């Protein structure tokens, strides 16, 4: 309001002055005086406007600013605004510099993408990791710069906190792990980390396990052969026979452990050697039931509930291993005269569930989340007594993941356990229904 009053003060004074001149002399003299005054005021305003526009281009330079009137308010207000803006700009520059230093100190490279997955920003570490240049590549699609089908699918999905591993990226022989972090609705924050050394160590570990297991398998086979021969010779002293039997038990347990380590080595391959095939689950379970009868020797009741003609697409050796592990565990941890139910049924969503349930000793709740970890044993003494290695459920879990399934475990101490493998609809082959209607 004050600004508009000051803006109209000069024209009002000029108009009143013209009116007074016209009143004291003549109307023409008053009109001429008013016109000349207003014309001069307009020239003054234009001159001040030119000075202001010239000053606004170089606001840091000192000048002869008006000390009164409208232009004094304008210069003062704009000056305060520019001072505040300069302070904020300096603070923003400091924050940006601190952000760059912080991101450079991180092991992760940081990349910001827009909705179309085009590059907006990349830290120097990300540029070095991926061989990109922010100035050159800004606005380009990240999928075109990192040409990998797994990475492209990962970016297209765009799920927050998901990760993907890309090896031999852009022919620079590096393994990179990418992760999408929570960020703005219109932009994506992509983190990348060089895991080349970790992948190399992982491969060396796998090779060591495989090589060591193969090397141990041969001498153990020889030892077991000699122990069986010594047992057949019927040693005269009972103590000697007991020692031979104990050595034989431990050698068999070690042989089982080595075999399971070899299974892990095969499962950890990036891709199985053979292709997936249609598995007749009825025939497979029939074979496993015959094997279980030899193990239980009629001391446990095993019943089945199998949906006929429901087949599975997968790797038969791996599925056989997973199913037998669950059945064998149920036999080991169910007492004599116990009941075991084996079920294979279609789900409402078009998938299928393989379930092994028993009324055995069960598992306490705090163990359930850990039983699929390698070498984890709920009861070490009982595992040794039953020949357990702590690897069976880990192998099952790996095979389930390999087939895009899920493993569910429900158990109560002294009431029994239920182990379910849930297969998605994409792995199930249903029987074709033939309509005989006319």
C-alpha cells in the first residue's frame, strides 16, 4: 500500500501544481505546466528504469541509487532479495560439495535416473565403475549404456530394494551389483558396487569345495571297502568288531557329507548342464516310497495323497533329491509306529504343493527360520545318531529356489512337522481334458 502511495505522489503533486498555476493565471498555462511536469516525470522514470536494468545485470557493483521515492523501495527490496538468494546459493554450493565428497567416499556409485531411465546424475565413482561420462552421456538411456538382458529386466521392473548381479559388464571384466534405493516419485536412485573380488573368492571357494570333496571321496571309498571286508571276516574279539562298526559308521557319515557337498557344487552352477524336462511325479514318488520301505522296515506308517497326471517341469535329479530329503527327515525324526503323510496336490492358483507331514518330535519355533542354513542342527546329538549332516534342508531350499518355488515349514514340539514345497503355475503341466460331447 505504501509503495502505491509513493508511486502516485509525484503525479498528484504535478497535477495539483498545474491546477494552481491555471487557477492563478490561465487555464492554458496550467495545462501546459501539468503536461510538461508529467512529461518530465515520465522521462525520469524511463531513465531510472534503464539504470535499474543495467544494475540488475551486475547487482554486486555499487552505484548511485535513489535515496527517496519509489525507486528507493525497489532498489532496497531487490537488493535484499539478491542478498538472500546469494546466501542460499552459497549454502547450496557448500551442501552440493559436501554431498559430492560424501558420495565419493562411499564404496557405492550413485546414479540418478528419470522416469524414462535416462541419466540425470552420476558420481565420479559410478562413472569409473561403468565407464560412462556424465557430461557426454547425460540424457541417454542407462539400458543403452549397460547392455545386459538381466540389467534391462531389472531396470524395467523398477522394484525398490531389489538387486541384480551383472558380470563382465561392458567387456571390462567386472562384476557389478546394482540396487534400486527409495527416492523421488519421478526419479530413481541406482546404487552400484564392484563385487569382482567377492565373486572371484566365491568361485574359488566353490572350486575348493568341489575339488576337496572329489579328492576325499576316493580314499573314503577304499576305507569303507576294507571295513566291510574286515566285518565279513568275523573278528574273534567283540571289542574289535565294535571298533570296526564305529569306524564304518563314521566313514559312511563322512561319505554322505561329501556327497551332499558335491550336490551343493552342482546346484551352485550358474546353469544346470541339462535342460528342464517333464517329470512324472507319480513314478518318482513310487520309487522313493520303495526306498523308504527299505529304510523304515515297516516301523512307520507312510500314506500318500497324490493327484494323478499332475506333472512338473524341472530337473528330475534335483527334484528327486529334494523330495527324498524331506521324506528321509520325516522317517528319521518320527518314532516307531509313527505316521507320515506324503501329498502332491494342485493349488487354486494353478501351481502345486508337495507336502511331507509327520507326528514326530517336531521343531521349536526359534529354530524354524534357521533350519535351512548350512550345517545348522536343531539337535546335534540326534543328528549324529541319525547320520544327519546339517545340509539336507539347505539342499532342498536351493533346489526350491532353482525352480522358483517356496519352502514352508510348520512345526510344533512333540506334535510333528509339515514341510511344503510350493511350485508356481509356470512349472506345472496339467492333463489335457478331452470333451467327448457332441
